[in-house]
């Protein structure tokens, strides 16, 4: 029984055969049109994106191979099934080489034609599903999924876009929970390796003996418990990207092997003499200060220089407070959809409490708080009382706070963080107004107005 109907174009110079095939395929539920010549078929294909073309090799104007070649170049999503009354092995091979889905010999049995079309439509459906999944993967792991408008995040975005399409090793620095894995995935998705594997290894989660086997693989019998050959992560990531998180936890012996892979792109599995070559993009991450570890002898200097080619620093959440409302809005929508709720927002007092909190767990902690709040909140708005105790403890509900909130608008709640961001930007740019305005993405006039509004003055800051 047919389960998948499609749009078909039948091309044959024999009117009787043409109509017979068309009537049979229409009876199966397919939308079916016909053409007697190659040129007419091309015109039909220009007007409508048929899913399948069933084409005779012998046509009065141009042969079926011409139509096949035109379709491959101009309508690559359309599958072509070739028909001939003079079938030879050579012509079948040529048809498949040129991109035909199948090559059938006349007289064609109805069931054979129907099953071939079914296989063709099923394959097309799989291709379309893969395209959809790829688009969803790009949306989920691409740069657009990293939420942030703070100038520090904007600088990081620019650097990600600059290095994504290169083979250069990237070192991602930042505290736990800042989103280093998300950044590594974004680099991969933006690169020309996006259709190849992205393999992640949490180096700190495995003891050193197992980590070496996990990365490089092992030969059966190479150590106790190695009952079979194992392919390591380096080979699994061949052609794609390997992300090594918590690289600072690796042992000195493992660091030596990593250095060799980075230099030569070659390695041997544990207990094996065979050398493997790999083509990988390596991204590493750590929350440790590698320079201090090099100085203390805990991390190899030559490896540090090898991986410290391009460095991305993920700012802590407390260093980009203006992004908190954006993150709240984004993940509130995410969890509303996942949990099936329709909470409208966090109220102003809750936002103020979250802006004052230090977020030791960074974005990861914020996401957990938002999910928890969505699950537990009964009303339309999330209030301070719905937040975890550690956030409530840091919030003082004094009259002075209430007066600062004014009418409770988000604009007023963000005033103090904006002032702090401008001060930090000025200090990082040596109080150069022009450079600061450029870093913040605003013009100098706007910067002067905000400095006046928040009473930001170089001399006053020196006195603090």
C-alpha cells in the first residue's frame, strides 16, 4: 500500500505509454503531469518543482540524458528515474554516474515503477528531515543562541566570527558556568567543519589512565580491562572539532602527548605501534590561570604556547549585568514552552534582586534559577518570594530601594548596572572617551550624556 504521495513528471514520446503510466500513478494518489519532449519537460520543471521525473532515454528533440544533466544543474532536489527499451549495462552505468536515481528497462512492470518512486520519495523525505535537523542544530548551537549585548560579549562574538573558519587552535578561558561549551559549539557551527563531528571531552571527569585511552584509544590487552580495541576521541573527531574541557587537569605525561598531536597531528593508541594521522580543529577550555600553572611547573610551557594562539575570555555574569534581563527573557520563553506555562515576566523587585546577586555559578546558575522559578510559580509573574533563598538573602527591601525603583520599570532597575558598566569601560580604555564609546557601541555624544546623567567624573572616581 502506498504511503507517500508526490508530484511527478512523466516524459515519453509514446503517447499511449505516457498516458498509461500517468493514469496508473494518479490512481495511487500522485500528482502526475506529462511531457512528450525534452524541451517541454524543461519548461515544466522551470514552472514547478517536481519531486520526481520519470524520463525515457529516447525523445524526439534531445535525449533523456540531456534532461538528466539539466535537472542535476538546475533542479538538484528533483530525482530522475530513467527508462529505456534498449537497456545496456553501459547506459545504466552512465545514467547512475550522471546522477539518476534508478535506471529501468521497458516494458516497466507497474509494481516495479511504483516501488522505485516510493524509494525515491522516501529518500527525499530523509534528506529534507536532515536539512531541518541541521537548521535546528545551527539555531541551537550557533552564535545567535549565545545571549548578550554587553560590549565584552560583542568583542567575543567578533573574535569567534574571525577565527571560526580557520584551523587555528582556540583556548577559551572563564569561570565555571560562563558557557565555554556553548562557545566551542558556536565556533564549530560557524566553521566549514560544521557537517563533521563535534566531540567533547571533560578532562577533569576521568582519571589520567582512562583519559589517555579515552582520547587516543587502546589496543586489546594493553592494560587490565582492555578486552577489545577502542577508537579514541581524536579519531572520532577526524575532519571535525575536538573540544577538551578542563585541560588544566591533564597530567604531565598526557600533556606531552597532546603537544605532539598539536604539532604533528599524529598519535598512537595505548598499547599500539600504529601511527594515526588526524585532521581536527582543537578547542580547549579551562577555568584555571594557566600562566600561574606554567610558572609553578604544573603545566608545560611549550604546550601552553602551542594552545595559546587565539584566546577567548568568557566574562563572568557579574561583569555583564546588563545582559541579565536579556537572559531572563530568553530562558523564560524557553522554559515556558518546555514546561507548558505562560508566565509573563519577572517583576521589577525580582529583577532588582537578581541584578544585585553575585552569581558565583554564572549563566548556568541563572538558567537553573529561571527553570526553578517557572516550575514553582503559580501566578503570571515571578516575584522575589519565588526566588531561591540565597538570592533573597542579598536583597534588602528598604524604603531607599523602593524609591530607587521608582515606578518599578525595568529601565530604573538597570540604572545602577549601566553606570557601573560605563565606569568599567572608561577604566579599561584609560578614560579615553572616543575609545570607550566605540567599545560600548555608542557615539561620543551619548556617552557624554550618560556620564553627566550618572555623575561619572574622572577625579571623583580617583577619590573612591
